[in-house]
C-alpha cells in the first residue's frame, strides 16, 4: 500500500478519466471553433 493508493480507487479512476475526456473535448471544440471562424 503506497501513500497515495486511496486516490486510485475505481471512483477516483473514473473521475480522473472523465476529467481527461472533458478536457479533450473542450480542446477539440476550441479547435473546431477556430477553424470555422477562419473558414467564414
């Protein structure tokens, strides 16, 4: 048992992956928005 193992529960893993997914989608949305503004 490491010092930070309590943060590696299923719940925390799910929350972290959701946060990463949200960040990914936000970045993609930002790129799309920039591309569309350049096109028009």
